[in-house]
C-alpha cells in the first residue's frame, strides 16, 4: 500500500493508536445529541472492520466502524449488518445503531456504522443474510419467525425485516462478484443453499479456473490440475445433498448464527451479560 496521500485522514488507516482532534462537522455527533466530535481514538483493526471511539463535545461516546475492502459487497454488507443488529435488539443486548451509511456518498467518504459503546468489560478480560424491509434489494422474501415466540414479536419481524441475498464473501470474492449466480434467499431450505454453493463453484471453475504450468512445483498431479476434476467432484456432491440433512424441519430450520462469537465480543458486568458485538 502506498503511504503517499493527500488525505488528512490517512493515519486512520494505519496500525497505530492515539488521540486526534477532528474539526469536520458530520452527522455522527448529531446522532448522539452533540454538536461536534472532539476526539477520535482508533480501537482496533479487525478482520473486516476498522473501529474508532468517538468522544463528543457533551461527553457522550459512540463507536464508529468502517468496513475493510475484504468485508464483502459494501452496500449489502452494511445494510444487512444494521438490520441484523436491529433485529437482535428485540431480544438480545446488542448495541444501538445511531447512524449509518451503506454508500461512500457522505462526508466520511466511506461506508460506516455509528453505534453506542458496549457497556461492561470484555469477557476475555474476566475469564481469559437479514435486511430491512425498506432496503431496495430484488428477490427478498418476508422474514418468518417460527417457534414459541410472542405474536407481537412475530408481527414486527415480518413487517420490518426481509430475507435477501447472502453477503458471505465466498459468494462475492474476485470474479464471483460479477457472476450471475443464485445468492438466495434459499427458501428457508438448507438443501437449496448447498445446491447454490456447489453450482457457484462449478460456474466459477468453468469460466475462470486456469490450470497451472506442469513445471510448477505445487502441481500435485495432472488430475488435480484439471478443471474437470473439481467439477466432477462437485457434481458428485450435488447427488449427495438430499441425504445430508434431516427431513424434520424442526432440526433443519433456519437459525440466526453469530459467525465470530468469542470472549472478546461478549461484554459482562458481574454475572450479567451486557452486550454482544460484531
């Protein structure tokens, strides 16, 4: 990465910590009842986001997250994460989102999420595909909540949220982003997702896989270096899919899943869980 830049915020994207004055007005201070942000401290650079702690002129604090380029399709990833956080707040202690933008057409010049700071301390210090119904994505389906859940919560979920295309990076990396493939929703069916997964790889291999030169020391064999071999394997996998999952819908139904749940993403106060992030 080149370090030559005319941007006054270049230091925000380097691995270092500190305290800076930030005079530019933006919507972030207004979202927490303040007029301006007086300091920004870079907290972390995770696998998918850069995280900053914003201190306002009225003493309030907010957390700002800017996605890394590897996080996935920027618009869909940001919009889906905000909707998922809002959905989780109906039952779990998830930080409230104050402001967000799924495009870079804003004063920050990047996609961002501004949310409340998680209360408590990280658990590790103690012990060692959802969108809003108003998001303009084609092919979305109404979110249906099943199980022993209050009728009012089901109604709110079905009116406020939709199930749309998956934002998993495996469906968007490199050339896959331009491919016309099925990214869901998968009709709430685990079989459909596996079919989409295998067909996606078959399509990518058929269009973009390039065999390595035979003299390449990393080529194990001619068969492994041939696109036809993995395609044949995926086709065999497609034949096994009907036998991989139980037919009982209660055992194979859709479940909200946290991809990165560990002690650093859990906050506690005493014996009480206070917040769940990322």
